């Protein structure tokens, strides 16, 4: 019974944190028609140079992206483990994105001495082996001057 109590707490509170999670890890059937996507975070410098930030996440890419979706962006799937946990309100969404990027900006400056004008988030459709099927499309960006996230969708 003692081992089940933390799981019960997680189910009731809707927390998604390994090993205690109510997320359906194997809840989606994957076949040849399943769509796969990858994100790319790029920093834009004063010179207009774009730097792929995958080596500057501070953790493995999979953990960084999971954190981004679970704590900031949310899910595009209407039935998901985060339903009701992250507001669909645009103002709340933008506030979460601003907080995420303020913290990420601080991390980049402190840990890697990287300074940008903005960070772009792009998405590309890939196959199961992460080969790009469609070019990256800009989802949005965080502007360091205004300290605000802007969606391009």
C-alpha cells in the first residue's frame, strides 16, 4: 500500500514526472501513417547568424523537449495527460512561454555566455528515423528586447 500512495497522489494531482506519472507512455498506436515531428531551437545573434541550440539545452534533447511541452507549450492533442493542467487561455500561454524563455535566456548567458536577439522555435515533419520529410516551419520566437514570446501560427 505504501508503494501505491505516491502513484495515487500523482493520478489525482495530474503530475507528469518519472517514475510517477499518469501519462499514457504507450497509449498511442504507431504505424506507417503516424506523424512524427522534431523541434529546433535557434538563437539569432546581432550579426544575423543562427545557432542551433541543441548542444546548449543543459540536458538531453528528449528531456528538454518534454519539459518544454509539459511545463510551457502544452499539448496539441485534445485528449492528453495535461488536459486541464495548462490553460488554453492565450494570455496564460504567453505568460508560460515568457517564463520558460526568461529562464532559458538566463541559463544560456550564465552557463554558455551566449547572447541573442531572439530564439526561434521551428518544427519539421520527420519519419520514424528522424529523417526530415518537410522543411522546418517557424512556430514562434522569443524576442530578448521585448522579453516576449510571439507565435507565428
